[in-house]
């Protein structure tokens, strides 16, 4: 997901600093999830060899569940504080065609955005913006009543933006074409990326295969598989 997102953003003229995986808080209570400290450790192992992807354990470490908007806000603050002190930052408006002066972090609530960046006290640095990276099923969920708070959806779309990786069974283009939809209103802030190699990988399916004792080799990085076996997760 991160590689596809970064490739598309760079093609569109963005300056991508990196991607963050942010494992969800245990209080999200999604069935089948391992405890957060194990998910943070597995994400770290998966990101270890990536020059792009990092892990942010802030969300998982909070006292209660955090909404995705607040995770994006935290990430943006943390990256900007680390990249450049306040007095060396400038806000950049994004033009319709050129984003080259904008620096981005991409966040995926996978149970995601990024940073690197030069620090030059003498030069005004553009502010980094965090974006939500997710699959098309999650973008669809933004329009399902009761799942997300409408003001959060507006802020995510307006202030941050979305990178959406296509998933079969999810038709985001159709939703975006509906003039009544918030996705239509903010379509200029939604970047759709089609995976050239369609994959139906789902974390629920992987957990289910693990539970049956079946192989998941090549679906997960080897160090993550080793960790799952060592910690006896998902069985
Ligand atoms: N194969 C995939 N293609 C595109 N996006 C994906 C894919 N798998 C996961 N994602 C996205 O990654 C994010 C985190 O997904 P999550 O960990 O909930 O896994 P999931 O596979 O969507 O879960 P489930 O098995 O419950 O559907 C979501 O935004 C989801 O849409
Ligand atoms: N209101 C919200 O901020 C909101 C609602 C639903 C899911 N999410 C996030 O989406 C991610 C994936 O959730 P699911 O695995 O349930 O699709 C999680 O990180 C979760 O926190 C956020």
C-alpha cells in the first residue's frame, strides 16, 4: 500500500517524507486482533527493511481509543515538530496542478505517514501534511451513517486528504460521482490508486489461516511469521 501510494504521490509532484503504520488501540475491540503491543512489534518487524515505512505507537499507547482524525493530527504535529521548529515553517497552499513545494506524510490507520527531511534553520520549511492511506472499503465506510463522525470525515478530507488503494468489491469512483456525497465535494483531495496486481489479501483471512495452522508464508514478512509463532498468536 505504502509503495503504491508513494509512487503515485511522487508522480503527481508531491514530496513524500514517509509512511507510518499506526496500530489501532486495544479499546477498538475488533474481533481477532492481538494485543496492541504485539501489533506494534509486528509492524516494527515488517517496517524494519523499508526505507519508506515507519511505525507510530502513539495511538496504541493512549489511555483510550483514538479517532483516526486525531491520529492524523498527532502525526502531523509530531512530524512538523521534528522536521523544523515553528519559526522555520511556512504553510504552502496546494495548487491545482503543482504540489512540488508541499511535503507530505502518508498515514495508514492499519492498524499510517512519514518524515525525513532536512532541517535548515536558515531556510523557511514548508509544513508537512499528513494524509490518510487506506483501502477502498474504508473510504466506502466514510459514507456509512454511524461509523464516522461527519465533522471528522470533512476534516480528514479537507485538511489532510486521502490516498485510496483500490479493492475489489469496493467502488469508490461511483460514490465520488454522487453530487450529494462528501466524497464528491472533496474529490480534489482524494487520490485513487489502482493496484496493477489485484490482491485479495485481508488481515482477517490471514488470521483465520494462522488459526487453522495453515501456512501464510509469502503473505507476511518472515520475521513477522516467526514472531507470531514465538508468541503463539492467533490460535
Ligand atoms: N488487499 C488490500 N488492498 C487494498 N487495501 C487494503 C488491503 N488489505 C487491507 N487494506 C487496507 O488496509 C487498512 C487496514 O486494514 P485492516 O487491517 O483492517 O485489514 P483488512 O484486510 O481490511 O481487514 P478485514 O480482513 O477485516 O477486511 C484498511 O484501510 C484496508 O482497507
Ligand atoms: N471514527 C473514526 O475515526 C473511525 C471509524 C471507523 C474506523 N476507524 C479506523 O479505521 C481503522 C480500520 O478499522 P476496521 O479494521 O474496522 O476497518 C482503525 O484504525 C480504526 O480506528 C476510525
